[in-house]
C-alpha cells in the first residue's frame, strides 16, 4: 500500500502516511517484514533428548514393583539406579504429555447442585448459623454464636459463651424461634430450614434432635464452599468491624451486652445494598405490608 501511487498527487503514499491512517507503528511493520527463524529452546541442549528419555521412563514404570507412581519416584530411580541426570520437571512434563502420571481419584458422592443462590423470597424460610471466637481479658478465648435470616439478613439471635459446645450453639436458634414463633415447643418452626457448616456442634445428635423437635430442617453447607453459608459469614464481617476490632472487653458479661446492643442496632439501622438501602427491620415490615395488601 505504501508503494501505491496517489491519483491526486501522482506520488507514492509512503510508509509514514499509511501507518498513520492505519494506526500501526512503523516499527511493527518493519519487524513483520523480516524473515525471522522459528524460536528455539533456550539454554543448552539436554544431553538426553526427549525421544530417548521417554522410552526410559516407560521402561522404568513397566519394571517397577509398585503401582500408580508419580514423576518423583521415576526421577529418583533414574537418578540413583540408572545414573541418569535429568530435571524432575522435565520428567513431569513428558509423563503429563504422554498420559503416564498416576491416575487421580475422581470426586466421590453426589455432584454439587448448588446454583449459587442462598437468599430467599420470604421470611422464615431459611436461617444461617455459625460460630466464631474472640478474646476477653478475664475469660480468655470465648465463643460467639449467631443466627441470621436469609431473607433480610436480620440477626435473629446471638450468644456468647466460654464453651463452644452444642448447647451454646443452639442458643441463638432458640432466641430466633422465641422471637418469631412466640415459644419454643414441638413443631413450632415447621417449614424453616437452618443452614450451617459441618462443625462438631452442628452434626451432634443433640443439635439435630433439637432441630427435629422444633420442626426445622437442617441444610448443611457444602464442604469447601463457605459461600453456601455466606449470609452469616457476611454478618460476622460486619460484627467484627463494628464490635470486636479495636475494643477490649474485660468480662464475658461485657461482651454479651455489647453483642445484644449491636444486634438491636443492626436490625434497626444497618442499611444493606441487597435490600435496596433498607434496614432488616424495614425490609421485613415492607414484606408484611405487601402480604396484607
């Protein structure tokens, strides 16, 4: 194109004008015009080519008395027995390219079917519960257990204790049942699901029997996927920033009072983007008003 003749001026367009119109650096054009050889492997050539090393690897695997070995075992045998000096990463590359690595155990059990949605469209459909720890001066390490509504992120119960056992883990759930169902009795919370992880408190016989007594269905979070219990996890982040970080509590009683005060303040005044800027109490009241209309 740069050698073409302009019909208006009778002169060549020139490389500078063509590159300016195309928006391409001239250096790039000149570089691509050069006949460049194919890039070669950097560094010195190996003493043993891949075509020779690969049969040695196959023979080592075939004569080994063991099964399903990885590249490290092959490397050590070639190094100490056959006196072959090669890099282990090179053996790994050749074994991977030729499907010689030991087979991996496939995932066991049913595949995860979670669609990534943990919020609900109505209250009293699912709560999330979890525990965390903090420090107080007199008691040392103490536990904090909470329960949060998935519909509007409302904290329905919170409890702090020295022991992190199953009985204290159940306390915030009972608080929520008293608050929203009026009493703790058999079958009172029928239809409610409780999302929790696989902690020893939550898989204990006591905890599961209590849930069954109240009519609550247990919904275990997926192993290795904490986001499936993300509502309570996000609440912990807020609580730690607002109540725990940068503060020192002398006694467990002081901490309990601070947690209860924050729970009421959070439900009344903490505005969330996922609720359209409303507070948990406002979101619940809006839903109640909509159902009554």
